[in-house]
């Protein structure tokens, strides 16, 4: 069965000029972890799955955080905020493949299947492909969603246990992508349920054709798409981890679009008449997450001391080269409720050394994990880790730098007994502070999206209260308070917020830099 969905890299050329008529080649920075977006959290995975292949009940308008109708034509909320009823779009077709041909259009069963597999332990798909529903669990959805009711084939009602201010925006996130219940049943009957993650079927603008790990992904335009057909016939992801090689391919015409350029190359790109460099201040944060369950990192004073030993300005100068700013809070300064009044930990190695001594810590050996791929919030994790290693050596802390393949890095870094502090980061999913503060730092995210394994009840109480409040001014006060608690407890060293650059061929038309970090090619054409 697998052979139907795999294709050797040499089976088709990747040159944009020769591969196919009306083709866009995207030189992506890494391989997806899989193609079922609910199982994962990495933007690399969402670029390859939820954006081209799937739709959601509601969606973010590309280039904005505005929520617009998707597979639901409309929705209404009850006065008490405990029920959301979605009226579903009719006549929406699912993709087909060699292994599956749908017998019906999209309906309420698909919505229920897509969420119940994440919500119910007894669901036949709950443990398939690892069954790690990081977003669903990290956002307290198992407690929030009390019931999902099929009113009729084209109406679904979500019954909540409490009001949830960002609920509709959450429904536009990648984890809420709608899969085919019929495909799920067919693959379960065939004994191959993992095919949902390996050979995806959706309703989106592009259908999946083939994937070779670490080499290439191929898609084709969905001729039956419920919106207008995509402006390109073929979409190819040429997986190219090295930013310098991505740039060479862009200059040679072997790809049309590349993400995450080396900051040092941006000036030259801007001078190239064949290259268009789009840029936007990123809704992101890069951080170093300590494992707060393990001594001595379970002591906030130790974490504070380590934070004060990091020369963040040197990191901005060397790693970001002018394309970032120092982060003091866990949310970006462009987001509402950002607490401007908070003062960052001063860079003070002598004070850091004294604080470690007062905490009874000496001759500390620790690991720092460095990502193997570039991300919008960290263009060079290895170099960043080396700079922190050098800073820590000045206070008597010995650092070993470790790394893993990207999928393994993301998986292993979630473990509660993880040895070491992890360099990671986040780009906002929905424009709401909850998406940073609850998902990354709430108790429900421990052993998942909360890489610090930090469950601090005073903080969690505040963010849980902010979820149920609908008044923005009141939510702002609560999130400002949460940021104050975060800074006092220091589960992370907040490092940087970065500018996002998107270099592309000037033949590409219609591309929009998305504030939520995704690379979206529906609506794009190539001259």
C-alpha cells in the first residue's frame, strides 16, 4: 500500500522551469512530522498538511487574524456562551486517491470524527500514530468540550462546560482541520489506520500526491475545490534544510519561494532584481525552556540566575543580525495585553554567580538542546546555544550542546524527565494571548506543548480565569498579571522576537505573509 504514496526523488525534476507547466516550487526548511495536523505542533508540519490539504469550520483570512467562514457557512453562540452551533457548507468534495474514493460529500459526521478522536480515550483513532493531541490537550479542550451533537447532516453543535472567549478563533487553528470519517472507517477496516497520517485525504485546495522523506512532497490542485480552483496546477515542496542552499536554488530558478533566509543574506537579496523580499514583524517568541521538574532547575532563583547570565544583546547581534529584538515577555509586543511595565532580567554575570552560590549550586553541568532546523523565531539555534554555552561558562556552569532530527527533537523534548534546557519558540496560531500563555505554560500543556514542564497554580488560575471572561479590558489585566508571575518564576529564558523575511522570485504573484506564520499558496500564481 505504501508504494502508492511514495515516489523517488529522481522520478521528477525539481527545476521550476522544467518540472511542470504552471508549477510552484517551495524550498521548505524541513520535513513534516506527518500529515495529520492534530497530532503535531510544528509550523513545518502545518505548511505541508493543514494549509494545502485541509479546511476547518472557520478559517483565518490569509494575511490577517480575521476569522472567516470555512466549512461552516455560519455559526451562532448561545447567550450564555456554552453552545456553538455551526451550519455546514453543502456540496464540499473530499479528495480521492488510489486507496480511497469517497462515496459522499462532507457532512456533520466528518466534524464529529475529527474532534471525537482527540477527545475520547475509547475512540478507535485516539491512540493511532502516537495519539499525542498536543493542542487539544494543551488548550484544556477535553475539559472544555462537554459534548458534540449532530443536529442533522449539515448542523453540528458544540456544548461547552464553561464559556471560552477564544473558542471560535481556536476552531480556525490547524489542529481543528477536518478529516474524512469515511476514509477513517475504510482504513480502520483495512487494518491501516495510520494512513490518515501518511496518505492524507482532505477538502483543501491541493490534494496530496507523493512524499519522499527529507526530499520532496508533491501536490496537485483540487479540481473540485469548493472555492475557486487554485491558481497553480502543481505545488512541490523541495525539502532543503540549509538556508544557503535554499538561496542558491532561488537564484538558479529551481524554486520560487524560500523561508527563513540567513539574516546575513537579506541585504543581498534585496539588491537582486529577480528576488522580491517581503517582510513582517513576527508574532513570535524564541526561548530557552528549563525542565522545572528537575533539580536544580526546580528552583526559580537558579533559573533567574541563569537568565541573568545570558547576553541577549550579543545573541541579537550575532544570530539575528538586526532582524530581531530582545524578548522580555512570553508574548510578542505586537499582541494585545503585552505587559510593557515588566522589566527584563539584567545581564549581570557577577550577580548570577552570586545567586547560584546562595542557592547552593556549584560546578553545575547541564545540557542545552539546539534545534536542527531554522525557525522564524530562531535562525540559527546551534550558534545561539554556543553563545549561551560561553555565557554560562563565565559563571561556572558547564554546558553540553545536543541535538536530534527535528521530529525526534520535538517528540523527546516533551518528556517530563528530559535532561536539559530546550531552545524552542512559538508563532501565534490565532492572535489571542491564550495561545501563548495557556498552551505553552499552562498545567494542561505539561508533557506536551509546555516544554518547561511548569505547572504553577497561581499562574494557571489566572490564565484559566482569563479564558472565561469576555471583556477584553478585564482579560488584558489578567494576562498582564500572568506575565508578571511568569517573570518572577522564570520557567524560560525569553530570548527574542524576530522579523520574518520571505524571499521569492518576482514571478510569484499574490503571496501574502501570514501573521500566524504559515506559508499558504492558495491564491498564488506564477507568471
